[in-house]
C-alpha cells in the first residue's frame, strides 16, 4: 500500500491539477504559434476558460456562451476516441495546424488509452463526456454523478496512469445535453465548466459528407461564430472535415483553441 502524504487533500488536488494542466497549455500555445505550413488555416488564438466565470456555455442549452469575436469558432468533438475514424479527424486537424477539444466517453478511453494520449500529445484539449453516454437526467443524482466520475477516472488513467475524479481539464459535456439543476450545481461547486454548443452539424443523422458540409456551413453563416459540436467517431464527419477546414480559411473564419484558465484563480476565488 502506498504511503499517503500528510498534506491536506485539497492542496494535493490543486497541485496535481497544476502539474497536469501546464504541459498541455504550453504545448497548445506552441502548436498555435509554430505551424510548418504557412498557408494552413492554423489556430488563431488560445482562449483560457475559467469555470468560475463561465460555469455553463453554449446557447443551445444555456443563456451564456464563450466570448468569441465575429468569425471565430471553437471546434469540439464528442463520443470518441475511436481508432481509425478519430485518426482521420486528427490528421485533418494536423494538416491545417488546428487545435480542437475532444469530449471523451470514459469507456472508449479505457478501451483505447493510446488514442487518449495521442490526442493530448498533439496539443488538443481533452474534456469529459460520462462513462458510457447514458441519459443522466433519468438517473438518481448520486448515480449520475458516479457515472460522470467513472468517466473522468477512465480518462485520467489513460492520460496519467492514476485514477482521479479531479479532471486535468475541467470541461464536461452532458450526453444528449441532458443535464439537471442538481447535477449542474454539483459540477459548478467542483469548478467544472459544462459545455453545450452554439450549433452543430447534426452528424448523428444519416447523410453524405457533402450534405453534412452544406448543412454545417449554412448554419455557420447564420451564426457567424460559436462553439461547434461534431462527433469524431462518425466517418461522415471525418471525411467532411478537410473540406470544412478549407471553407473556414477561404471565408476568413478563425479557429480558437480553448484551455483551462490559470490555476492561480483558484486561490483568488477563496478570498
């Protein structure tokens, strides 16, 4: 049995989070600044998201969203990782030097830990999407939170080799966007930001990559900015993505990469 430190657990959790966050944020900044292709779309800027300021974002579910400028989009992918399909998504993003956020299902992370580490290694942000994608709003609150925690632990094991319910990146998205007031309150108390979306590609519906591109670009032109929801296990999305990234560049849209705010804000909140 490992001997436990005598330091208070909250301090240990904060230190662990700091150590986990720093390399990802630094790598993301480097990736945004250093792109081997001068004609690539690239990542225009890195936006730090503080759960204390933005506890819930995404206009499809909440009254508030991220402070994006006209023409700025945040790319988010749900439900992976899925080898083969997620690899195609990562390849498309790498070709254009673009960073995204992947909200992972814990069971998939447990099955494919190498994919979790690959996504992190490429500089993308990793969020959490429950253990097995259930309807959390139909479960008792304690059971639903346990499912959320199991998902966090699975991703943390894949990333760090140790189980923890303290996420390296405090970003969570409810499956089907089905939250409850009680669960939202619990996650806010844990300083975990809940992500909805501003619009999506509806890529869970059967369509061709060309039809998805037309649908998504039409919605983009209507909104002009926002958090976009896609699904990396969907082959139609993987096949559509290169054309969508070209569309963004050709129409002067800019990609924003979201990362956690500096952990120094934790002490500021306690004053």
